[in-house]
C-alpha cells in the first residue's frame, strides 16, 4: 500500500527549455498557478533540461522572462533574475539532480523492478524487424531482464554500456485512474514494454525524472497537456514500483486553430514573447487563455487574474479541444486596453515609443489627454507608435508627397496666415473648437477653401497632405511646435 498524498496543495509547471513559451504552455502554467493561489498552496517552477542536445540557457531565460511578463510568479524554482535555485526542495533543474535519479534507479535495480539491458541498437532493430515480419506487435524482449544484478554489474566493469529498463514482466492488471479533466482513464499494462529509465550515458528519461521529482517535491496535483496522457501509464508504473503516493492528474485539451488543427505559427503568434513584442497586454493574454478550456462560474468573459484567483475551480475544466479565435482575442485585448487607467497605459506604451526614440511631453495631464484621444484608435500597444509619431517634433519632416501641395498658388498665403494666427493664439495649447475656428479664420483671410485650405495646413502640422485628423492632433501640440513646423513648411513653399 503506498503512502497517502498530502492534503496541502502543491503544483508545478515543468517546462523543457528547448524553445519559446507557447500559449499552450502558458495556459498550463496559468492553471497550475491559479490552482495554487485559490487553494492556498505552492506553485513550483521545475526545469526539465535533461535533453542536453536541445536545452539551452537562452530558452530558459526566455521562458522565465515570459512567465514574469505574465505575472505567473512561482514560490519555488529558479530565481527569475539569476536563474539560481530558490526553495527548500531543490535543485529545481533536472540537470542538477542526476545523482538523485541514479540513487532511485539503483533502488529499483536492487529491488528487481528494473534491470541493466546491454542490447545494442542493432540488436533492438533486428528484433523489431523480426516481429514486423511475423506480424507480431510484441514489445521488446530483452535477454537481460532476468539477469541477477551482480552479473550485470560485473559486465559493466568490463566497460560495456547498458541502459536501465523498467521491468514490466509480471504486471498484468489494468492501470486505472480518475483524471480531473477527463474522468476515468484505463490503460492496459501491456500497452508498453520494458521502457528505459536511464540511458547508457546515465541521463534519465522524462517519465522517470518526472515521477522522482513530483514525489520529492511533494506535488499533489499534476495539470499538464493532453499529449502527456499516454506517459501517465509509465509514470503510474514507477510510482507503484517505488510504493509512492500518486498525485492527482488533470490533462488539458489541446488548443486548436480556427480550422480545428493544432495551433501553428502560420496563422499568427503562438509564442508569448511574440505577443508581448506585438504589443498585447499580459492581462488580456491571461484572460483569453484561461477561457480556452475553463469557464467562469458566473459566465463572465472579461476577467482579471485577481478575479480568476477567486473562482478558479478544476471542475470547470473542459475536456474538449478549445479554439484559439484570434478575432475574439483582439476584441478581448481592446477591452483590457481601454479599461487600463491612463497612467498604466502610458507606462505600457513606453517600450514601444522608445523603440522609435520619441520625445514627448513629461506632463501627466498632457499624457492623459493624449491617451483619451488616441485610445479608441489603439488595438495594441504598438499602435501608439504611429499615433504619437506626428507629435514628436524631432520626427517632423516635410515628405516628398507634400511637394505638389507646396507648389499650389494659394499655399504660401495659407501657411503664412496659419502661422500668424497660431502665433497670436493666447495660450500654449488650443482646444479642438479653437482650432476649427482658427482654420475658418485662415479661410476668411486667404479665400482658400477645400483641399487648397486643408492640405497646406496638414503639411504645416504633420509634413504631408494626408493622414491623421488635425482636430485630434493639434490640441496636443504646443504652440511653439506648431509655429516652428509652419515656418519649415513656409520655407519650402
Ligand atoms: N517537460 C514537460 C513538457 O514541457 C512537462 C511534462 C509534465 O508536466 O509532466 O511538456
């Protein structure tokens, strides 16, 4: 009889640092995080980096940064800055736990639950070929499965290489467990043959480290992607051999694209880092992915992480594939963006404005006013770049497309009148109404109308005859800036 699993909830997110953080991975991390927060437990970040060829420090850095960006902070794992261990159950990087796996493998060997297998690749291949030729689906039969451990150890001393295999012989029953998302799952034990625990170079395989770590890190619930469901059989076998309590499992349905295919980058960003670079808010990403496989008990569509922490409940996890509807995501994002207080939104657009080296007024009142005007035109934070660009004095240039307008007969007079009237304006900024009145005044003074009036003024404000609405922009521009731009335009007319 195995020991009982603790009632104190501990969950983990266990990325393999072999690429970027996919939205599917982010959803796994989110559900684990929410489960820990809702139930007063711990959320652990474990790094599954035993695949030496594919794991990289850059990928680890990226995954950690993306989790930080999402705000899914963990209680134990690697430090988000130094990537060094933090917590009482470390190391948290599997590559630093090799001694632990070796010790557990030795115990399984000693107990006769695992054995050293000296079969070469060629021998394995030959057995497979023969089975195929006989139309047999039999698993690998290793001639070493009943070797006494001492005999195997003697042979190892000669320098021969061996993997450590789990011994499935004698396991006859079905393995049944209740998945928290999918209900009862039944695996016949003969679904797998004697699988490898340690490779011949001593590196452990995923199923083995996963069980050892989940046990030693006192994990009570494993929420992970559906693709790991078949692995659960091997993992249950290891728990059984070790006589360890089995955690609860919940396997989450795949995220699909609009064509019900596996989500791929061809249809748009699937990496959290890319969503961040494209100017999406983490709060909207979290809201959106939370609802891909879970639903709010009150049926709300717009939720903050705080809201989710209050109501997250695994009974509302959905076993069918969820569709990543990009139109809905954009809508949701716009709602988050509009709901953001101006001071926060201003902060959020800074990295995007900085990319273009924009220098804009420091005055919070001006910043708030500009956001009130621009917010309805913003879908992403990156949209701020083009909206604010005309307000950046350093970027004011008269573009070649303004040449024709500058050659028109009434242009010079329009520009001069505009410049003088702006200069005479009694305050630093003008309102939309004052601007419209001033424009009428230019019309009265010069007799220019229609495009002969509007286009030269546009050139004097934004350097080109088409584009942004002046009545939105001009109230955000300082008188001195408008005058200096008008002078530059006039010099070219
Ligand atoms: N390293 C595995 C992955 O990235 C984790 C699987 C698990 O959660 O057990 O898919």
